[in-house]
C-alpha cells in the first residue's frame, strides 16, 4: 500500500521524484523488491542470518533454544 507522505527511501535514501511512490514501510519499489528477494532466497535455502533468526524465533515460540545458541544463552543469564 503506497504512502504519499513518505518522500525518501529508508534504504537507499533516494527521493520519490526519482523512484516513485514509497511503500508503507518507507521503501522505494526497487529496494522493496530487492529486500523481498533476499529474504525469500534466505528462507528457501535456509542459510544466512535471516534464516537463522527465523529458526531461533520459531524455536522460541515453543520454549526451545537452538543448540548452537546454548552457549550464548547461558552466558546472558
């Protein structure tokens, strides 16, 4: 959904006169599609920091902690 009050992309900083209307997340169409593709690739291949974050959050939703994170989790206590 476009937002007419946003004037600059929060990712690349370009003005709406250069790239068009900003989305409700304040992204230009080009940056929005790029971020979407990066997230989709990461979740499809289950690699990278975005996929790790997703796995950690899903595990946390049922009260679990991933084994790779047990060391850092115990240190935070």
